[in-house]
C-alpha cells in the first residue's frame, strides 16, 4: 500500500473552522462507506456536506511551505469622523512586530494597510484588552 485515504469533517462556527479527523482508510471505497455510516449521526447531520476525503502517499511530506502564526490586532479606520477600530489578522513576527495580512474593504481606509509591519500596544476597549497597531515597524521579518 502506497496511498491512504484520510476522512475529515469540517464546518464553520462564527469566524472559526471546526475540523474533525474521522479516520484513515486503505481505499477510497472504505472512506466513502464511512461517510455514509456517519452522515446521519448527531452533528454530522447538521453539516452533511462537511465530509472531505484526501489521498496521501505514504512516506512523503505533505506540508512543505512552513506556516505563520496569526493574531487579531486592531487597526484604526481613517476618515470616519470619530475613533473607529477594525479587528484584522496579522502574522506574529519577532520583537513585538506584526505583519497585517487582512485586506480592507473597498470603502475603508486603514491607518496601516495590508502587508504593513506594525508595532502594537495593549489597550482596553469596553473592559476587554486588545492589541492595537500604533506605528510602522519596518519591512523586515
């Protein structure tokens, strides 16, 4: 056997993805039979299209790109007439720096745009602490 078939179930709750690893099967048919067996069970029946089967060759790396750790930071929206903040995703870099990876909507102008490397400080909004972009930090990672 040189290939296995991985069955997962995924769906979205609010702004986060929920993924469940169901099993590893020797054939695509075995994985498809498992989907039919599970599809009507509680939870799965609410997301019947959430099943995914992927083939993986044994003995190979299947994640070759590395990864980035993301955080949510607050960025000021300009030209609003009052103080308005947008939560955005940012890659955590070294030395307290963050690279903004979210893209603003066409009708918003952010103080720091997508790709900007910023320094953040903690501020409290309505009793909840948040990281807030306060200045550019440069382009180097």
